[in-house]
C-alpha cells in the first residue's frame, strides 16, 4: 500500500510542477514551456490514476481473500 500512496503523491507533485511550468510559459510567451508543462501535468494525472486503480485492485483482492 505504501508504494501506491507514494505513487499517487508523485503523480500529484508532477501535476503541480507541470502546471507551474505551463503558467511560466504563458507568462513568458514561451510555447515550449507551455507544452512541456502540459505534458508533465498529464503524465502526473496518469500516474495518479494508475496508482488509484492499483490501490482499488489491492483492496478488492484483500476483501476476497478474507472470508
């Protein structure tokens, strides 16, 4: 469970960093930073989503193992 929690937080952090890069790119009119930030943000969303799915899967398995 610790690894999925850590993976969720890594995804959230990646989303935050990506959003900051994107905002910086908008402020400086640098499309490269905007694009890079959006990519990082989306990867973070994906990482968090995978961790949540894995966590739900682990809980389901635990419930089925315990009678």
